[in-house]
């Protein structure tokens, strides 16, 4: 005997209060859609690209950030001033201390980047930045996200190397779209549901793809891994993958491969396959997650720097957080400045000082070796940040 199963009839009619909430959310979504439409149209016009290596004077903005950031920045500035001593002396490089970017400043003004700080940032060509705190919940947006959007720093570039494992990876993370562009502006039906939004534009995807394939071509790389979840996020990630492949057609000597983000996170910890990867291009959120995984493989997030590149500005930063526990227990004096110093090396290359960047990278490698005079343990008994910087400067003075 066959049996029929029926779903109980339930009354799901919308009450008046929820109807008003839906109308309000729909109106808010339309405003977001129009805003992003205008942004996408603006991006289609050709940008004027600055040649950072040909500037008569390079203005380097310094943002200490929060937590351990200012402590690390003090030591990093000592190194930067030593390496660029001649350029500063003849007026070709200027350091600009950016004030008003602490979490206290941002909370007091209720904005991710206070107006005075933004005006100062816009006078700079490149920025060296320590970690900044983003409060959980609330409406205060990440300073990083706001800066990337305001300066149109669309390419987040993170190199990871581990010679002993044959690892030489460069990640190109789209930096201004995805889940982050509207991350604090989702809509809610209070007590019932919430929705956030992911944004992918054709122009935004095309330019990050072009950056990745140009890097591969100019650095002798043979493959680019396009990392998405296009089998699930069919509109946004689907477009990202499709447009990357369109760009790849201009680079016939480079193999473009599709990978899903979940399997790629597994591939990076698989010693049998991971050394085959070279260049990665991926949307914002996936890039945020997987580059931290990659940095951990290299030796921890404290060992890796990060570049945020646009056509008119560039920002270089440590990829670790503000380490509030180290501030609370006083161990911040043992914080490892390597991530911020690696970011400084990337900055130096970007402004055409590759020989100085190479000197710095070699010195950092030497201090990470078994014969190094410093041991960075981030705890009592290890070397302090200042001792690390002293040893680094001593090496740079001795080895030219």
C-alpha cells in the first residue's frame, strides 16, 4: 500500500511589522545596488597610473596602528631611516607621521579613518602601516578596508617562500570588493534573519587578474591558480573565474587552472603537491584566509609582509594583528618586527629601491638562521624587539 506524505499547512503570512521591515530592507538594498553600479561604471574608465619609481620626491606615510603596532613601527622606522639616509638627506624621500589613526581616535569620531588622517594619507605616495584594531560588531568599519577603498588599493600581494620545501608562492587577493566592500552594511529583520552582501564587478576582477598574470609573465612563472567557490557562488565567483580566464587568453604561455578554495586550503599543507603552485589570484575573503594559512606554513604570520597596490597609492603592512594580550601582560617588548620589516622591503622595491630591499631581505634571513644572535620567542627570555632591530642594523652596517 502506497503512502503519501504531505507537509502540514502552516500560516506564513507576514505580519505588519515584518512587512515594514522588509520594505525598509528592500529600499536599503536598492540604494546599495545603485551605489555599486556607479562604482562599477567609474572603474571602467581608464585610471591614470603613477610611476612610483620615477617620482622626484617619495612621501612615505607611517601609521603605527594599535596594540603592538606603534612599538614595532618605532624600530622599523629606525631601519627605514638608516637604509634611506642618503635619499632623505638630498630631499628625495620624506617620512610623514600620520596622526589620528588609533582605535581611540576612530571610536571618538565614529569613522574608520578620521578626516584629518585621510587628508594626511592622501598627501603620501606610499604608506607603511602597523596593525589596526577592528571592533567586533557595531558599525565601525575596518580601517584597512576603508583605506583600501579610499585609495583604491585593489591588489593585495603577499609573497610566501620556504626554500627547503620548494615553496615560492605569490598571492594576488582582490582587495576592494567581495564580502568586504559592504561588510558593515548588511540588512536585518530584527530577531529573525540577517543578510550580508558580496560584490564582484567585471572591472575589479579584470584588473586583479591582469596584475596576477603580468606578475607571472614578468617573473618567469608558468601557472596561475584561480581560486573560487564558483560551484556554489555561481554569480559572483562564477564571474570571477570566467573573467580571469578571459584575461588568461592574453598570456598563452601561462597555464590558468581553476581550484576551489576548500581543496586549495588542503593543497597548501600537502607536501606532495604544494610546491607545484606559483601564483594565485582569488577574491577578497578567500585571499584573506588562505594567505594567513600560507604565512603560517612559512613560519607564522609574524614572518610575512603584505602589499596593497593601486594605480595612484600603495600601502604596505604587517599581516598579524594588534596582539592585545601582549600589551596586557607586558610581553609586547618581545614582539617580532619581521612582518613589518618584510613589508618595508616590499615598499622599497615598489619605489625602485630594489637593491636596498634585497639587502634588508638578506639581513632578515640571516637573523632567522640558526646562527643568529637573536631569538624571537615573543615571551620572557627571548630577544626584545629593540634587540632584534639593533642586530639587524649591525648586520646592515657590516654587510653591504
